C-alpha cells in the first residue's frame, strides 16, 4: 500500500514514550511507573500563514524545523513532568491543597508555560545549530588554516569535523541510561511507522519484525545539512576567518531549506534500487540515535499511533 493512500505520519521519542503527529492532532503516550499508559493530546492549530509557508519549497523546511522545535519541547515537557512525578513519588495532601488554591490562575499560567516552553525549544534549536555550525569552523581553521589554501578542501575538512563532533556527542550521551531508553523509544517509533506503511496490523509481534531505521528521520536531516553545507559553501570564497563565519551564519537558513528538500527527495526515491543509496548516510547515523526497543516500549508507541489514527477519523469539532 502506498504512503500517499495511507498518509504520511511522523513522530519523536520523548522520555518513556513516543509522540506521533497526525493530520489533525499530536498524541504523546508515556509509560508511567504504575505501568499504565498516559496520553497527552494536542490539536493541530497552525496559523493560515504558517500552513501557507509549509507548502513553499526551500522555505517549508526552515519553517517546519522551527515549528517542530517549538511544539516538540511541549511534548518533552509533558513526558519530563510525568517522569519526575514518578521519580519523586505521589503528592502529599499539602501539595494537593496547594494545587487547588492555585487553580484559579491555571489558565494564565498554562498559557505562560506553553509559551515559555515553545521559546526554549526554538532557542535550543538555534543555539545547538550555531554550535555545530561554528565550532567546526574554528577547529578546522586552527588545525589546517595555515597548511594549504584550497578552500574546497577546507570545506570538506570542516564537514568531516562536524560529523566527528556529532558522532562523539551522540555516542557519549547514548551511554547514559535515560538517553539509551529515549533512543529505544525512537526505534519503536520508526518500527511502528514502518509496519503501518507496510499495511500490517499494529501488533507488538508485527512491529518488532521491522528494523529501527527510517528514511524520513530527523537524524538523516542532520547528515544532509553537513553534506549540503559543504556543497553550498564551495560556491563562495572568503579572505578571513570572520568572513567565513559570517557566510556560515548567512547561509544557514538556505542550507536547512535545501537539506529538507534533499531529505524529501531521498524518501521518495527509496523504492528505486540505485537511487535508494542516496539516503544511506542518514540511515547510518540512525545506528547511533536508535536502539532496539523491548515489547513494552513498542506497546507504548502502538498506543500513541492508534490514538492519533482515532483522532484523525473524528469530526474536526470533536477534536478542537
């Protein structure tokens, strides 16, 4: 069954759970300490101008990344609060009474939290992207700046340093128990989408037949930003280190926009025997960002996905 008939779904791993984005809503499911699965549902309510921008090639990538960073932080915040609550333990009567006293200001504080979390998500994305964009420039210039003048080779080495830093970072964080479980849920998310796109019934046994890699993953997008960046940077020349840095900052939105289109292209070409290899660099990175999930984690991912399918089939007025 083709993806177009089924619809294209995506998601992200959160702490002890998975979020899936449907046509009409976002659904996050997390496993609580009492073994129950708790859901957080949020209708899709993009502004008209945001929806319009998401249809424009090369612009939709940047808009989508910023939008997903803002919304993704809300899903992570929900899972983090649930995790913290399980770790700390049940509330005392004093805590419950205090919560009731603060109920009157709930609407205002809720909006404030959503706004602040969205801002933090966007800032985290921007800061992270700047670090992985600029640090390799300084490192490459410090090591190789005075050895040769070939700027294309400098760009290649800069890209290689980016990949090395990224691999070291991902490997380091994957050694912590919490991140390892996060990567397992990331694998569960991919398995569920693959099983759905294959037209199979979403049971634990069916989902576990698939591997943890998927062409549309954001991990693949990171690799493509490095490759596309090397190509785009090579069209420009620079005379000083600061001019080189300025170019990187100026071209960052363009690199993101083009990389998104490349990611979409490799996904659409994955059925062709030769062209499917274009997406392999991104799949290789997923060997670090995904881990094999256990059955309980797959169960959470299936619950989240089934719920998002249910909401997609509901009338719009019932979801709002």
